[in-house]
């Protein structure tokens, strides 16, 4: 009788271990890919490397403090029948609306305008003759390696200020975000070295939308604008898709006289501008431009149209879209699945003009669950409260 020989036992145990590993791996992957912005992956990453902004007891607790029900809800567990995730009751230690916290509650400003003015001359734009095409590094690297590389060159929260001259442009880079962790690493790895050469002062703000509603890129940018202004009086804002990498370092991220559409020539669009009024991808506006048009509309849920609506707003405010030449304003787009287009986008666009005054930074409702300063970016976890139905 062979029975359960030693060799068979070893095979059996080894097989069971492999099976466990595979199941564990699949579970982890599903978790990350299922569209949960609060996936275990993100929570682990976020909490391993972040320190809480300002360390004040008034500031929100980590999303790790989440209740089991909330976790299930966000992860599409058995209780997740509802599509809207408004479970704030579970976040007892989290203020409902951080937008009322006064500026002084925040840690020291990332940079001062006056500090070095007596010592240094004003920064000038880099000479275009020193610049040209660049090749982005698209190899996926873990965030901790990127932080180890770039962290020492930056101030906490992914802020930077030139040390040999007085920056003339204080630029908030606002990145609307959900579920693109791999892109985030590649983006940070490329954008910091690119920006550090530009003699501007900047800080990277990643605004992540919680689950429960379709992604609202425009609303995340509105939130980024409002929140970034609580940190510093930025002169201008560059709204930046996380999957776009600049391909030429003459593409300056400074403050434009007129709103500037930056991502003119994208590889996936054959390096051609698809149409004149396009304002998506990467765009730059001053604080005044953005305020003059009441920011973006909050009514565009899902893919498409929100940038066209901004384009209409600019026209309405007698502002022009400016652009750098196609040979300079070039970008590489990182690969991703095609998003599902919002079927209501054309209808929204048509109604848009009548809603400029009532739909924008003056009407956005949101809750910030978490603000964290990572070495290479400042991260906000935001839940949008504006309803999808009204749009
Ligand atoms: C959408 C825009 C998008 C553009 C380019 C348009 O149809 O409305 O939001 O930026 O296509 O992809
Ligand atoms: Mn894209």
C-alpha cells in the first residue's frame, strides 16, 4: 500500500502553499484593480510612508480608522448595495468639512516669498537654447525608491523652491486622481526632475476621489484649487492628468497671461491637436483666471466634456486659450483602458453656459477624509457631495 508516503505528503504541502500564494496574490490584485480608491494596496502604501499633515488633533484620522462596514462598502462587499457612499457617521474622529479650518492650523507654509529676496536675484526662465526633447523613464518603480531618490531634493509634501534665485512663479500642480497607483509613481519620478530645472516654486497636490460616484475629474480639480490655496497663495495652477509625461523641457510650467493648454501634441493622438478649443490633459490658469470663471463645472461625472465646458467658460469671460508650439508641447500618455464616456456630456455642455455662476467653486460640496504630506506629494482624499442626478 502506498498510502500517504512522505514524498506525497511533501508534494501535498508544497501544492497547498502554492495554492495559498496564488489565491492571496489574486485577492490582492482584484483588490487593487476593482476600482476601489481605498484599496488595501493604497491604504498600506499611504500609511507606510506618510506622516499626518500638521500633526494636529483637529486633522482627520487615517482612513485606516475606517469601520468594517465602511471597508466592505468601499470594497464592494456584501453590504454594498447602495451606489452612493456617504458613511460619514463611521468617521467619528473626522471633521465633516475641513474647508473651514483656518490656514494657521496647517504646518508652516512650504515656502515664503520674502525669505531670500534680499540675498538673491529674481529667477529667470531657463534659456530655451539649453533645452530640447527628453525621454521619460516609464519603468515602474516602487514609491519608496522614488521617495528615497527625490525626497532629499524636495520639501515635505512634494514642494520645491529654487535655492539660488527668487522664484517668480508659485505654481500648484493639481492632479485629479483615482486608482492609478502605477501611473502616479511614473508621473512623480518624471515630473519632479523636469520641474526642478524650471526655476519655479511648486508643490504637487494629488486629489483622490473616494468611491461611490463616477469619477468627477473637474470637481477634483476644483477641490485641489480650494485646498491648495489654504496652504499657500499660489499664483497659478496647472491641472495635470497623472498619465501624461512631458517630452520636451522647453515646455515651461510657469504662470500664463492667458489660460494655457499645455498638452497640445500627445503621442496617442499622433502628436496633433484634435480640435482648437480642446482644454484637456494638462492646462495652466492663474488664480484670477480660475476665479473669473468660477472654476470647473461640478456636473460632469464620468469621462469627457468637463474640459470643453471650461473652454466655453473661458470664452465667456473673454479669455483666450494660449499654446506653446507643437514641437515643444509634446506629451507621452501612459497606457490605460479606455474610460467609459459619459452619455450626458453633450447635454451638460449645452446647459453649461447658463450655469457658470451657479456651478463651480462656489457650489462644490465635499468632505476631506484625509490630508497627508508624502515626501513627493501632498495627498487629499475627498468625497464629493454634489449630486450626480442634478447634472
Ligand atoms: C471630450 C474631452 C476630451 C477630448 C479629447 C472630447 O470629446 O469631450 O473631454 O478631452 O474629447 O479626448
Ligand atoms: Mn488618459
